[in-house]
């Protein structure tokens, strides 16, 4: 055990509930006062509370004794008591929302292997053109989830090459293979059909191959500098080099299957938790480390400054996951729907630090055990 890890363990033993170790290796939560949250006084508390209220529609139906995963999040009863207060006494202004969080939640800073910072990106719901019928224009299929488990071993190259053809799995067709690829990364999209109706498609499952970032391909093959990698720059390069598009897209062997989620034109998509996402207040996380419904205070670093300074603070709720979102200090911020949201999400590639909020009742009633293991 390193000296730093030993010090952390001793600190947790001396100060009850000062630290929470998740079962996952090397992930540590440190309880902090609200005074240590930079930007907290003027934060967007009401927007985050409204997003949390959507999670409450799920939480309130849980059995009191149900364990919230990961285990450090305690039993559902502690979360339900917070939701019940919100249901009984709705809040409509930012000051009251701030007071609600301070009364009912305890903030924790996060460390993984002694590091408290991670990468935060953005995602959105693209608006695309499509058809339920294959035509000369609409010829790139989105596939529904196969019932045959052997089909899940197919690679992206095999699937887009037609291996699943004629199995009645073609959900609909798009007019752009590049946008079809990025739709799978985003996880959902709105498709305008030729009759001007709109359907929303979303994640139904994926094949058995791990996600690989094509941004890595560009960097490793000296096609683009790491700092220049954005969704927009990648799309532009692929359109300028169509002869190389298929090989680069197939570098990511993971394939996401889709299903029709809604035929309501203005409905926001649902995330992995099954609740409607809120632009700039919902975040996709790795649920092996962060529980759904947890409010998250995110401080983004100012990369233009040589000293450690934050340029922006966001108040988010963990309500989604993504195949590319792996690790304890990693997140994907939901920016909304359409072109403008897509431009902002595509440029989002920030380093930051986040603070997880747990209900006070969970912190008070749950006996946290020090269960970290060390390499």
C-alpha cells in the first residue's frame, strides 16, 4: 500500500463517514461542506431539482429495502424520503431549490487512484432525414435488435456489409452513412420522414464488440492532432475522403441497434434510467461507479489558464449511460436536440472535477464499510 493510500485509510478511520470507499478498486468519496463547492451560491439549482424530480418518478416506486447500485448509495428508502418531500412540497424558485439540496443532500468529492479530475464530453439528439422504405436516396439501414444471439457476435463491418439483410430487422433507412454512425454514438435521434411526420429512435442494445473511438484512429494514424478532434472535424474529414470512410468507421467494431421510442415530434428522449432527459441538467455516467438519480456538481477547468481555475459550473443529474462512458470520473453532458445543440456537444471536450450528492438519510443511516482493494 502506498503512503498516500495509507493516509487516506487512516483519515477515514479517524473521521466517521468522512470517506466512502466503493467496492470498485481505488474509488474514494470524501465528504465535504457546501462551502467548498465553488460557484454553489449562484448555481442553477432549480433546473437540477426539476431534473431530479423526473428521477423521482422511478425512485418513488422502489421497495424501501431495495439497494441502490453501487452499494455505497444505500437503500432506496433514503432516496424515496427526499422524493416524497419534493412531491408534497413542490419548489418553484432557485433559492428554495438551493435550500432543498442543502437540507437533504451531502456532497462528496471523488478520487480515483488519487486523481480527482476526468474527461467530460457532450451528446445530443440529432435531427436527420429518413424513411421506413428503402429508396435510392434512403439506403443506409438502422437495424433493430436481433433475436438470434449469434448475430450479436457480428462486427460493424459485417452488419453494415449486409449480413443481417433480409431478416426483417431494417428499422428504417437514412440518407447518410456518416450520420447513421454518429447517431449510434449519440444513442438516439429524431428522424423526419417523407410525409413530414417525425419519429424518435433510440438505443435497443449493441453487439458483443467493445466501443473503440475513431478519434483514436485519427490520432494514431497522424490524420489529425488530438486537440483538433471534434465530431465536426471528423465528419468533415470523412466527407472529404469518402474512399476511406468505411475502413475508418469499421475501426469501431461495436454496433448499436435501435428501436422506435416515440412518434411525438417534440418529446425529449429518455436516458438509461428511463426518464426524460433535461438539456444541460442530465449527464451520462458509468453506473458501475455513480448511481442513477445522483445530483452532480461539475466544475470545468479553464484550459487557457496556467493555474487551476474553473471556468464554468454545471448542476446535473445522473440519468443516462453510454458505451463510451467508462470509469468513475467520466461523463457525457446532454446538450439537447438539433443542429445548435450538436455543434456545442461536438466541441465539448473538457477536463473537470465533480461532486456527487447523496441523500442525508443515506449518509446517516447506512454504515459505510471500508472495502477498497489496492493493486
